[in-house]
C-alpha cells in the first residue's frame, strides 16, 4: 500500500514540475507580459581592475538590451510596450563551475 502511495506522490510531483516548465515556456514565448532579465555581475578573473569595473556597473549600461527588444518587438508586431526589463543585481560571490575541457565528439559529427 505505501509503495503505491509513494509512487503516486512521485508521479504527482513529476507532473507538477512538467506542467510548470511547460507553462513557463508558453509565458516567455507569448510576449503578453514583460520578460524580466536579471543581470548578476561576476569578477571572472579576480583581478582588482575587473573588480573595479564590476563595482562601477549601473543598470544604464544595459539599457541597450531593452532598447533592442523594444525596437525588434515593433518589427515583429509584438503588442507590448516594454517587452524586456533588465534588473542589475548585486555582484555574485561565487563563480559558476568550470566547463569540462574534453572536446564534445557530437559537435565534430555535426550534432547527433
């Protein structure tokens, strides 16, 4: 009995996650609401010069992103005043994980 309850619960969770992902995709591709883009600056090389640059960033420096999407939205007849809104968040404390250095064999075969 408990085995069936656990399986039913896990299937419910799986279905909920799948539906949430599907709704997320539809919401971002329908362009009915503004898409919020979060920018998290990182000091990738750890140098003081890069830290000074990252510390001096403002949201105005990313206004080109909003302008580009506003211009292109008119071109593609998207009826939304501000299709993208950029938000600058505080500098991240940790860098993302390193990318594996081994070559991807599927890329050399033209995908697979």
